[in-house]
C-alpha cells in the first residue's frame, strides 16, 4: 500500500533553508523495519511518523537514515506544522506540547538538557576548545569565537567515536539579535552535519542562559542551509520556537 509524506523545511521562513523533515501521518505505525527503510529512502536527517490517538493527542516517532532516535526538535516542529501548528505528542522523551503563536511561530515544550563539564576525549580533532561537556544526548564544545564555528572542517571519523548521539560546536553570537551560533555533527547516527537541530538547543539554552544570565535567547545554527531557533527557559523545561515551510509531498508506491 502507498505511503504519503509531507516534506517540511523547519526553523526557517524560506524554502530550501532550515532543516527538512519528512512527516508521515498514518492510522497505525508501519512495522519498525519499514519505517527505517522509509527514512533511509527519504535520506533526510529525520523522518517522523505520527499516529493520532482517540483523545486528540498523537504518538510520534523519529528515524534518521540509520537509527530511531529519542528526541528530535525539527521533525517535531515539522509534524506540528503539518497538523496545523498545535499538537501534543507522546514520544520516547515524554509528552511534548506544541502551540501556534500569533506571529506564526510554533513553540515546543521540551525537556532541558544541561551539560556537565568533562575532559575532551583524545583525538577529538578540534582546536581552540574553551569548554567541553556532555549531556545524555550530546557532547558540547565551545570554541573561541563564531568564526571558528563557521569555518570548522571537522574530522567526522573522530567525531563518530564520541560516545554521544551528536556533537554540538558553539560560540557566542557575532551579530545583533543572535546570542549564540552552533553547528551539529552526528556521523554516529548517519548524519554528517545536521542543518538545524532543535534538540541541541535544549542544551544550548541552559549553557548560554547561564553564561549570559538570561532566560530568553536566540540561536543561529550556522550550517550551509542555516536556521534560527528561539529558546526560553521554563524551570526544568525549554520552550523552543521556530517557523516552517511546506516544500513537497511524496507518495511512496512500494509497500
């Protein structure tokens, strides 16, 4: 039977920028192997599968081309956008609520992901490390400036050896309205560089919020596609804000 998906560029207001995610809304989850095969076929950072519940909420699962993951920001934003902007999702990371603001931005209630300081692993292959720490999902690396983040050419083989889902490289912002810049590399889960990573900002909101003594921040993910993420601390939670654009619809004919 055919499977229909919508491709959405997340954390952007322009097509062909931000981070694309494929969203499949279906009555029941396909077999796990099929979902993984579909994600591999789509070849995007994440493909999201959404199943409505009878109470108006939804179940949500995310797959990279290589593995199922526990948390994904941009594919959650894309799924909420497909559903009209507001939705509550049951996920591996608990209940994630999304609301549509008057300005058209979608806000997502995510768990905070604070990083604890640790020694960088040997062979990281990144110079000018000012701070290194880890969360359950990420390794977080602060560099000396935004230019170093933008110009970094990482050793993806070395980063694949870091025992975390992905590596965030960050620095303070270098232009008005941007509090921090970042890039995210996840070769361990089949994503050399993720264009815009919502879940990474659950860690960045805590790290830069503490550094700058501010609860509300704006982050720029400085990948080739680029994207903007609003962050707001709310106790043990982080509210992430972003925009999204529908770019295509895909109908897979192979069962």
